[in-house]
C-alpha cells in the first residue's frame, strides 16, 4: 500500500503549505492539495477526493484539513468515513506535513500519532527580544 497525503483548506492555504514543503523536500508525488474557493462548492470539492479514494483502495490516504470543525474537514468526515484507507487529520501545518512525508510508506496509527504530537510540540510562543536589550547579530568582534 502506498501513501497519499492530501492537504485540504479554505482558500489557498493548502497550496501554500504544499509549496513550502516542496522547498524542503522537493517535488513529492505523494503530496497533493485542494483548496475551497470563496465561491466554491465544498460538497463537489470533497466529492472529487472521494472519487479518487474510491478508485485507489490499495493506497493509504492521509487527508489533512486546515481547521477542525471547518467545512472542508466536516465534509471530508461525511464523505470519507466509509473508507478504511483514509485517515483524517485537522490542524494543517508545515511541520505536520513534513513529519508525515518524512516517514516512508504506509503509516501506522502510532506513527500518525507521533507526527501529530511533534507538530503540536512545534507550536510555541516565541519570546521577542526587547528593543532595549543588546542584540547579538552573530558577528564576533575580533579587534
């Protein structure tokens, strides 16, 4: 069984994440994306994905939606729940996609759980350096 990772989102988020992932991994045949246009029909969008899944019963589909409870995630849940070869995740991020793609072949539930945990651990509040604090620009003073 081979793995297919499908990013789904509102607008162009999924395309942007796929583009950013390609900067790290290069073009990857396992990765594709779908974006719901503002005037698009979510039932038709996910219906096309459903047809693709039905036509490839020997492939594992890991579908990553932008946001839990959003229309693309909800519609995926409705249209893809009958398939044993589909895993649906929410919380689309570059880190999550990189983790999933870094593991070869079909993924176990434990591997998927680890990728989700890694992506969650990568979400941080980053403390910014205050303007009055000295800034280390990385250049050493030799004189």
